[in-house]
C-alpha cells in the first residue's frame, strides 16, 4: 500500500489537480448526504433515496448530450420527479412505495434511452453509473459547494418541521403542519444531495453515501443532534480513506468508498457501545 505521506504529497502535486478536486467533491458530498441521510434513515425512506438516484439519470443524460452542466440537469430531473412522487403519493388508493417504484424505473429507463443516442455510449454510461475521479470540471466545485450550502441552510431553517414530519406524519398534520410541502422539501433535499454526489461516487452507489453514514451514526447514538453531527464526519472520513485506498491500489473510487462505508457500518453494528451486537452478547449473553 502507498505510504500515507506519498498520498498527501500527490494531493498537492500540481500535475494531479484532479485528485484534490475529487477529494473536495467527495467530502462536500459526504457532509450533505450525511445530514440529509439522517432524515432518510429515521423515516425509513431508503427506497426514496434509491428512486431519486435513478430519477436524476435522464437529466444527467440530457445535460451530457447537449454539453450542459450535469448538476443542473440532474437537479431539474430529480426535482420534477420528486414533485410527481409527492403529488401522486397523496392519493389513498396507492402506497407511496408503489408510486416511487413506477417513477424511478421509468426515469431510469428514459435516461438509458437518451444516453444511448450519444456518441461514446458505453463509456458515458459507465461514468454516470459508477462515477469518474478524473471527470470533475473546476466549475462543478463551485456548483457543488453552493448547492451544498443551500441544502444545509434549508435544513437549518426547517429542522423542527422536517423532524416532525419524518418521525410522525399524522402527528405533524394534527399540529397543523403542511405535510405535503415538507414532504416535497425533503424529496428535493434528497435530490440535491444525490446530484452533487453522482460524479464522484456514481449513480448506482450514491445511495450508500446517503444511508450508510447516517445508519452508522444511528447505531452510535440515541440523540438526533449527535447523529446529524456524526454522520457527515463518518462519510467524510470514509471518502478520504476510500480515495486513498483506490489511489494506492488502482481501484474504482466510488466502489472503494462504499466498501469503506460498509465496513464502518459493520464495525458499529458489532461494537457500538449501547447497540453493538457483539458487546451485547458479551455483556448479557444474548
């Protein structure tokens, strides 16, 4: 394995400018996904995160075909799909997961059809699905940073309402909260978190960045504020370690980050102070 000091040296090597850019986007994505992912985990809406990850794909494809900004294209597609899911989910005849399933497979199929019409179809599809460490333009750093700050600002402003809707929607209705609009806001926040993460970790793997850090933090604490502080830290550390390992061993960066996140979750599942399985067995015998 490459010594850590060599990796740090490469980060400051002017001939390897893509490396610190990839790390910056990965860390920013981890922070945003870590915070938003706490709502996803608490509400049990991982399927919605997966749906949004697929829903942004046609927007990414259109942006690629017309040489536009991938983040803008993905955001527009994701927001449109989020609105449709929120609207159609209001009917009592259909469960929310049924509506989500219909829209996310339809959106993903549309994206595959669009990207198949572009030159270099196979390579482009692989980049979208699994990320590209060397394919992050300078302008996207600014877009990701601004989008991330916007997401965190909305979370800070609406945190009590989002928590109420996340934990008990019926109680939130009884309190007079407009659940539909907060549902829609949460879908849009998830969309933005997914879009800014796609280029580094890929469309297929981005759900792990959204769910795994928050789930790991959930095992380590019972307090929401601590959970929302821990999750971005866990995600950021995993991004750094994953990038380091992928650079050392020439591995796919997105998949490596996901494996690090999975390893962190398993360690917490076994050894968490209050909820760890292994420690509970050793302490109580079951």
